[in-house]
C-alpha cells in the first residue's frame, strides 16, 4: 500500500520502502530472498516464496526486509553466564548469571556480562546475600564479636567462665576466644606426684631395713691343731 504525502512515500508498517516501491516484509524467522539481479518488488508483489527461513544459529525476531538473519548470542563467551533460553529462528539466546555471579549488563530479558559475587573479608559478615542481579554486601563486626567472612552474622566471643574454663587467648574480630585449663593446675599435680613418690620410697626403705636378715656365728683360728683364737661375727643382708 502506497501513501503519498506531498512528494514523500509512506509505506504500511508491514511493508518497507525500496525506492518508490513499498514491499511486504518477511515474517519473523525469515529474511528477504537475496538473488543478484532481481528486484525486491518491482512489478511483482511480495509472496511467501520470496522469503527464506533463518539458518541454524541465526534468528530474526521481527518482520523485516533484511537479507541476513542476526547471529545468535553465545553465552559461553562470558565465564559467568549460562543459557537460560536457547536461540530459535524468531528469538535470540537469553543468558543468565551462573550461581555465585550477578549480572552487570542487562539486555532485554537476559544478561550480557556477569561478575562473581564479592567475598567478605575476615572480620566482616554477609549483611546482604548476592543475587542474580545484585552483589553481596559486607559489614564489619562490632566489639565482642567475630566472623571469618562466611557468616551471615558476627558470632559473640565465647565466655570461658561460663564453661568452667579460663581464657588462654583473647578473641579478635576474626577469631574466637581460646579457652582452656589454667597452667597452674599441671604444676600442682606434678608436685603432689613427686611428694607422694618420695613418701613411698621412704616407706619402702624403712620396711627393707626392718626386715633385713642378720647371720651370727663364730670362727675358730687354729694352727697345727693348737687352738689360738675364737672370733664372733654378725652379718646382715
């Protein structure tokens, strides 16, 4: 359909202009037949045979008079993206962020570029988890609490007294308090053991002294059958 306004030509929305002609557009998923030496319309009106379907890996998402389909988007070009919806002859591929990533460049209903979620540092907690469209938010721990960077809230330092222990090392923003038994206790135990062993040793020595056996006897000294001397002895074992 041609509509002239003064000296200008206006075509119907379903048509496109070539020179002074209005040609019907090909439907989505198809493109205009491109044969050298032929006219888009000329003296012949548009027909379905003048349109070709898009090849695999290409698409056309609107009525067109173009001679080439658009190439499908490849989600694999960005390491943070994956396919959400595969490409068809009438629609492009829709990409979305992988788990642990968020979209930095939104295109239509999909994503063109993604970045990995921020990791909170030790001494910080995750105040807001990252989503497919937003990054992770981190906040610092307050006094008396700690976090290794993976907690969704800072944990209070352990009170050693509440578990009948003593503080060995104070807590920080990144580590908990270290609790344990007092270092004085092992020394007392050692002293008691040593004293006990000494007492036991004294008792054993005393018993051995009391129970030792003694041998008594006499030795006669003679020379040429002549009696000279008698010696008495006492031998304790």
